[in-house]
């Protein structure tokens, strides 16, 4: 592991140990060089890694400095996806994990759907039907929104990016599964809600 990567982890640990929140000031570049006893070049390389991962924000100017940032959802998905790709998860593992997560998403959507969700779900079912796999993806995203679980949503999106290509998408049985999930959730809401 390169020195900059070790330093980036050290800064992340410092953020966690000190209980720093999004928006808290870590310090200026010069202050961090002195506090951590490293070269400016190594610090800049580590800060680039942290900024790329959404852990910090570097602000320039008079009121600038290095601030703790809350990683955006895209950064979290990219990091998880990169890790899963790095450990070479098999296609069978991807399909199994996705199957389990899809069932969890459906169960949560059935439990949490409201009358306000029904028109949106039905619109996706009706509108997206002719759009092939892309339509199924829109339907499933609507289902994930209805499930109201950020964790399940992040995991589904990260795992869904592994090994995806157009030819596998056309033959994937997920299309009908997504439609079934969306219809079941909408039906459950219309039957169980006054």
C-alpha cells in the first residue's frame, strides 16, 4: 500500500475517533502537514483520494481549508462496486445476492407502501412496459423508493452494476421479476389500506 493510501486511512480514522461530522474543519494543508509529520506532496495525494471518495471537501480561499464531507450515495455505490469487482465475485454469487435483496425490497415495499405510492407504481408498470430492460429498471427503482431502505437500495444498485451488459440484460429473468414486484406492492397497498 502506498504512503498516500495509508495516510488517507489515517485521516479517516482521525475523523472517526474525533467524532467529526460533515462540515467540520480538519485544518489547513499546512496545519495537517505539521500535525501528521508528512510532506505536502504526500498529503495532497492522500487528500485527492479522500476527496474522490467523498470523505472530505477542499475549499480554497480566505475561509478555505479541508472539511469533513458526507459521502454521496454515488461514492458509496462506487466504492462497494469496486471492492466487489476486486474480490472477483462470481456470477452465481451476484445472482444469489440480488435475489435475496430483491425479496427483501419487495417485502419492505409491501409493508411500507402508502396510497400515495400506488399511482406512481402503476404509472411505472403501465408506462415502462414497452421499454425493455430499461423499463424494468425504472419499475424496480420505484419499488426501491417504496421500500424506503437506503441500505437495501445501495446494495442492490452496487451489486446490480457487477457484470451488467446489454446482452445479459436482454436474457435476464429480472425483467418479469421487477414487474411482478411492482404489481404485488401496489396490490398489497390497495387491499390493505383504507
